């Protein structure tokens, strides 16, 4: 999503530097998402069938994490993590430095406009897939929650993370939905993420490549307390 915003900052010509993070943080808040430039760009994306992987969870960390606070991406799991991982989590190592209150407010406002842009892309028929740019598996859960918080209905968010992704990779004949003849790659959830997207975290069973795995057994092997 930072590169989507950078499309409207033509003076930022070098994006192999921290400018690709700092400039959207400073300037995305003031971008008018209803401007002709934005609307024309979205029409261009649609015309070219461009797929967007916005990695919103990493931008939430970049612009809203603060030292000493538990990041949103870790909050659900935090109390179950090993102590050394908890300490590392609260360093806000992924966040940009925030020298003053004005910068804090500006970064948060820019991230809010990232979310508004996500919803605008979705409303205009742009194909969106759910990636995280993060290492932990549960980062994907936060990614999906953010899409829902942006205003995308939970069933549609789940579709992005499953069938849409398979269609984009041209593998929907074997993946992406539960149907006769498809691979049995699935999770069993103790809840209803179609009404509460956060229930996607309540995984009881994972079936992958013919193997049946149980998080309550896997988590302790990694030093993470099971639910």
C-alpha cells in the first residue's frame, strides 16, 4: 500500500531508501482519495487487471506501533508467547521513529488513509489478495482483521484469502475452496469467522498435504502456551 500512495508523490524518485516508508507516513494523510488523479489511477489498475497485495499489517506496525506497547499484530497471542519474545515484541522495532506528538498524529492519520484506500480499491473492483510481509503465521489473522475493519465484509475477506488467491495463481481447480476433487488443504475453526473475523484465530485442526496437525500440540513445541 505504500507504493500505491507513492504513485501520487512523483517527486519521490528513489524508493530503495527509507523514503518509501517515511514519505507516505508524512504525506498520505493529506491525499484526497476522491481526486481525479486517484480515480484515474484506480481505473488504470482495473483496466490492466492489476492485483494488489497491500500488506496492511506491516503498515499498521510501521506507523502505529510505539515502544513499550504490545503491537496489535501480537495482542491476541502476547500472553502465550515466551518472555523473550514478549520483550522483543514491545520494542516496536518495525515502527518508524516518532520524535513528537505531531508526528505521532500524522503517522496515524496516514495509516488511516491507507485503510480508506484499501476500501476504495475494493469498492472499485480491484482484486486484492491477503499477504503480510511478516514472519509469524498469525500475522495473516491480523491482516484479515484489518480488511474487515476497513469495511470489507468478513465473508469477502475470507474469500480473498482462499479462493481469490487460488484464482490469481490459476490453481483454483485444486485449491481455494472445499469441493470434491480438490486438495484437502484446510483449517477447522472453533467459531464463525464469517460473522466474527477474529474467530479465524481459533484453529483446532490443520490439514495440509495429507497430514493432520493440532495447534494445541504444535504451539508448546515452539515454547508457546496452548489455549
